[in-house]
């Protein structure tokens, strides 16, 4: 009962901080657009970092296990599982020197304070999922930017948030298009665990003290003669194995707390 009460208090404080952050950065992003794309990108990163900094208000701990081989400022193809809306700012927080770009639904480009202007003004690809051809073209264009060293691409190949954190099979078309458009860009596999728990009650309330875990693996080198099907299988296998490992660690920690 006490933990539930603490969760509700934390959720109210978090909700206020979260809303104020979005509203402040909604204005800041529009102003930064007057100074060009680089200014928008920097402001967008500050937005994502600020949103992540709100999570300790509900007792959330951010645990990032990061490969030392990640090169500062390099352009990567970043491939991850997807569990909740908090995944996106977590990538902005963890990859802030890599100009991360997210492939998002077209509908998110309007109506969401802070989020919509960031997606539009920072030139994140906004795709119509019902139009497969134009969606693949937009992903290829992002791949061109990665190849030119102007951005990193963050892709969630499951295509949607996974229920209860269960990793779904990867959809290959988008990842294949990225690999083809940026044939020299290294691939960074990423695994996330527990962000789904933050959202499992739809904010009513946010459970107190969730450990939000992120594993960032070694960059995977590319080969001009690579078998892309086998490469995608290997990426998925690495992400899946790491999700299962994190899930086991999280379950063990939960058992210890209950004891």
C-alpha cells in the first residue's frame, strides 16, 4: 500500500515535470530552427536528455552497459528492440554525440508538443506505414545520410512496441534498405529491458523504482561481400540474447527486493 502511494505521488510530480519540459522545448525548438539544422539537433538532444532526467522522479534508475568500442561522434546503424515511448529519449540520451535519427509514423509529426516539432525540424523520417514503397524510400534516404557521416539511424525492426517486453520477430525490409544504402556503416546492436514496465498501467500510476536497462553492444563491422540475410539473423540473435540476459537479471533483482 505504501509503495502504491509513493508511486502515485511520484507520478503526479513526474507528469508535471514531463509536461513542462515538452512545452518549454516546443518553444525552444521553434526558435532554434531560425539558426539551422545543427541548432535544432542540439536542442532536440537536450529535450531527450531532459525527459530522461525526469524519470528519477518516479524512482527509475537508468543502467547503461556500453561497449568501449563505440566511437564518439561516429555514424552507426543502431538496431534495437522496442518496448515503450521512453525508448526514443533513452537513445537520444545514450547516443547524443551520434546525431540519432528515428523512423517514425507520419501521424507523430503533428499535434504533440515538443515531440512533433522535433521530429519535423530535425528531419527525422516520417513514414506512412500503409505506403510501403515511400516508406522504404525514406529509409534509404536516411541511409544515405548515415553513409555521408551526417547522422546515425535508429531502427526498431519489430515495427511496433513489444507487449510485456516480449521480443517479436524482426521485419526485414527497413533494415535491408538501410544496410544497402549505407554499406560501410557499422551496426550497433542494442537491447532494452523494463521500459515497458514504466507504461504498463498507462501512467496510472508509474510503478516506483523500475530499473531501466540498456545494453549497447560492440559495433559489427561490414563486409562488401556480406550475406545480408545472415547479417540480419546475427543482429537479431545478438539483440534477442541480450534481452533475455537483461530480463533474467531484472527478474532476479525483483525477487531479491521481494525477499
